[in-house]
C-alpha cells in the first residue's frame, strides 16, 4: 500500500499515544478518517462537532494522549468553534483536523468555502495548512505546541488532494516535548526560599497548570514541608485530596466561599501560586492582595492576565520548582491561631446538606456517599456546577471535569462519555442542568450506540437558574430564563436509555448505584423546583 499524506498525520498521532478520534465525516475528511482507522485510532461518530470535541477532551483526561477532533469543511468547523475556544481557555491539547479545498479549486468554487485559519486564529495556539513537502515537520510542530507550556488546541487544515497524495518518505517519530525544567539558583529563587523560611502564615493557591504538569505529589510534599494550607481552583480540585487537613477546598465562582477565603488570604504573609491561572476565577478575585504582598508565582509560562501582582516569578515545571524551593527541608510550625482549620470547618458548614429537606445540596451529598470514591464526575455550566464544586470531595486530580475557564454549557455528558470510552473500568457520572441537557439531546444516541454506562444526573428546575438569579438581583423582569418542562424520562426511553424521576435522597441513592452497571446511559431526573439555589452559593 502506498503511504499517503493522511497516513503520515495518523501515524504521528498514534505514535503520540492517541487511540480515539471524534467527529462527523464529510467528503473532505474521508481520507483522513480512513488513515486514522488504519493507524489503530478508532473514529467515533457524534451528532454534533461540539460534542465530539468534548468527548475528545474526556479521552485526554483519561489517557494523557492528545485529543483529536475531526471536522469537515465549512459548517463542520463552524460548529466546532465553541469547543475549540474551550480548549484554548481550559488548556486542552486538542488536535483539530479539518478538510478543505485545494487552493486552485478554492479560487473558482465558493460553496461552503471560507478561510478556516482566519476563523480560528484567535482561539488556537497555531494553525497550519498541510503540504506534502513539510508534513512531518508540521505534525511535529503541532504536537509539541499542543502539549507544552500551557496545553491548547492546534489546527491543521488538510486539502483534499494533499491528504490523498503519496507521502514523501515515512512518518518519522514525533519530536519530544522536553523534560521538566527549573529556574537557575539565582536571586529570585533565593528570595523565595528566604520568604518561605520566614513565613508564619504561608498559603498555597493551586490551579490547572499544576494539574497539567502532574504536580500533585510535589504540591503535597511542598505544603507539608512549609506548613501551608492549600486552596485550589475548580479545575485544580484533587491536587491535594480534599479530605486532607491542609485542603481548604475549591474556589472561583462562589461568593459564599469567598467570604471565608478572602480573609484567609488577607492574613497570609507568604502566598505561593502553584500553577495558578486566574482565568478560572470570577471578578472578585482581581487584586486579592496588596501590591507589596509576598507572592511567589510558580508558572510554566509568562503571565499576562493583569489580575493581580506578584513579587517573585519562578518559571519552570511546577513540580520541579516546588521541590527545589524546599529541598526536602522542614520548616517551623505555622498558623498558630489555626485560622485555616477554622475556615475549612466554616466552609463545610456553609455547604452542608439542607437540614431535613430536599434540594440540590442534599442530592450532591447523597451521591458523594453512594458513588465509589474513585468516580470521575463531570459538571456542566450553571448554578449546579458552583454548588457541586464546593460540595464534592475529590481524592485526586482530574476526578471532577468541567469547563472552568470558558464556562460553556453542553460539555458534561460529552466529557463523561469520552472518559468512559477511553477508561471503561472507571465509574463516571455527569451532572447537568435541564437546559444544558436539552442542548445535547441528540448525542444521547452517541452514548447509546457506544454502549457506555454513564449515569447523567439532571437537575430539573425548568429555568436557567444562574442567569435568573442575576436577573432578579438586578431587579430586572423575568425574560428568557424560564421554560416549560420536558418529559426527560420519556426522552431517555425513546433514545435507548433509561430514565427515572427522583424526588428524594433514598431513591437517588438506589437508582445511581443501579445506573453504574446499566449497559447504556441513565437519566436521573432530579426534580428540585425553581429557585432551589437561592442562598446556596
């Protein structure tokens, strides 16, 4: 068989560990899909490109290999813009393969044709147009860019004839992405060590760059060594097991949580930002400390966000820098007034289940008790995500997946399905609002066709609750936020799944346990009623 350029693309991806790709075929990508299959990368059909991209992200979380989205010309790519923007803001190494017309054809034929690269330029790390003469080099560039620094999406536009043409040579091994690096032992590192040695109230804020660096173990060693409690972003949940005494909890979108966390930050005399990217945080996290505060930023990239000041910046691998900062040394006792423990306890009380009642918090606490400890959960955007992120204890990183920077709806079911496809032995459960589920109802057929046992907890309140709360808070009229109820139990049955109404914790617990072993999806339709989130976060 003659090696095609499409085979070069596919073999490079396979050599990088990729085993799954998602998308919708079109005439312009048929050769690419054929090549992916020949290289051992299973192609999975979805009903929408947005769902495909989030399934690809779920697979990346499970395997660590780059995510692959395949989209055809014109409307195929246009449908995918949201998930590509999400990959850009949420730091996902998504390889976007699109088909396009050859340049000569595009000059004289305009049906479905627009400039793919121009459309994506602002939301990808790079965009390439494949050519036979440089394809090996382009694929190496794409894979390195997608995986290094802050991971992100890279787009490769593949003209039809280029995909079909005979390749020049074979697919060489992909370029390596390099080893972890640490800053030189200069004034910045020495000043950071001095501050940590003097600190009586050190504090760590950790985020998604620490997750992508695999820095969990190093973070725990560092926190114990310097006696620092740890706040994480929502995407950083589980960097330190949230049952650990040093784990304060997640932060980012909850004003109730901020009432406890901001005073703790104000008391700290040395703050270490461990892979903390404030793109996840709400506006209240702008300038949370004075400009002269002792803040040490451990980061793999230059920060240009302008959200806050820092006094020391240490560029490098988050895990390597944290280990270098302590060199295994133990520091003196910290926080003599036990403020972190008090804050931790206050947060637990704030987000406890409704006393003797039924509601979203009671549902989340009940599910945390009945689902296996190792369950990976996914959360859509909306009011439920904020409350769930404050309640759910994560034992390890990547055990709560969500769109935390872009905060887009329609991601949770796809993330859960993609993770389950790549790691079928791991229990996975999706949490979604009724509005978010209705955005992706068609792709329940995808979950069914793949035979994935994915319980989907649907919080039913017939409203865009988070927006309705903001609307009410601004004393504006109720417009465009409430809607009529859909019989989602009937929908589940019609789509080849199982559905059940849930109105109490006992039913929820028993049905959730049964859903884990069912050979298809289950909609756990949790009826909470409108305004159920008032005062909850």
